[in-house]
C-alpha cells in the first residue's frame, strides 16, 4: 500500500512547478493568476482533517476570490472530512466524486517486439512545437491555450523531462517524467487520435522506465484517469497499489467529468 502523505508531497512538488503555493494546516493552496482557468494550478489541495468546516470553507472562498479566482478544492481523506463534505453546498460549492488508482512500476520490463519504425527522442527546443501539438490535441487535458501555457512552464523546469515518439518519422506520442528527489511520476501521456490502438504507449512507457533506472530513482508512479487507461499501463508492468478517493468542489464553471466527456 502507498502512503497518502507521501503521494501528496510528490503532488505538491509537481504543481509547484507551474503554480504559487501557500501552506495551511489542512493542506496547501495553489494559485497562478496568469492561467486562472487552469484547475490544477488554482485549487486548495486538502488531505488532513478539517476541524472547523464552516470557517475553513469561508476562508477558502475569501482567499481565491481576493485573487479573482474561482474557489476550488481537491479534497482527500474523505472519511475524516465528512462534516466538510456536508457543508459544501451550504457554502455554494458543487462537487463530484472520484476514485483513482495509484500505479507503481514493479521494475520489470514488458516484452515488446522490435519496431524499427519507432523513434523516441528527448524534447528540445528543436522539436518542442511537435510535442506540444500532440499534447494540445488531447481534449481531455483541457483547453489548448491552457495546455500550452502549462507546457511552457513545466518544459523549462529542471524537474521535468519530455519525450516524443515518432512512427515512420511522424510525431504522434508524447509524455513526460517529473522527478523529485528519488521519486518519479509519469505525466501527460498522449497519443494523437489517428495513431491510437497501435501499442505505441507501451514503447514510450518502457523508454521512460529505462530512463528512470539510469537516474537511480527508487520509485516510479503513474496515476491513470480511468480504468481503461489503467489497463493500458498494466501492460507496461505498472501495478495497482491502491486507490485514492477524492472530491472536486467548485463554486462555478465546468466539472472535470464534463471536460473529459467532451473529449
């Protein structure tokens, strides 16, 4: 099993790459007024017990509204925070539930047939636009303009390394690895629609696994957004080590489910 506190700390380091952060006793508050509609850059990430839900929720609204941002909460540790969940609607929050798997690479490589048509390269200034085009083609990631702004920040961070896969010379798959101390997490795995179903993600994931070994990482994580995606990652020997239940609460705008369904 995984440790929630450990997962949260890795996630904090990840979001700090493209967002400002303030710490509170219940968790952290992320904000980036340059990309106000980018959910991951602007939310309270809360996983410790909330002792005074009404005061807490009002403080969250005051904090984000003072920055002209939509109040938004990613809430974890739901069993200890039932009183806060019950108070959400009273404070004007809509909310949706999620249960997401946490997957961990077991250190073994999947057996993949050689494919000379596949070339995987690190993203540099020379091919950055091609990698960005692949990522921006995935509507489930959000609005293309937001993806571009976030990409530009993370690409220049020393914590991120991006990779681009070509099939017969055509850029069609991208992903990145985020590294903090001795842990790594694979993010933004994307394949353009016309190239899906060919097993290309398996080659990309194995390449990143190999790079993680070269870096001497102790842990390599991936967080699938659906059961279907989790099954794809399982083929690359990412094993489920548990799941995280969470709530996305927000006062206005689209739900995450709505965004994904439009993909």
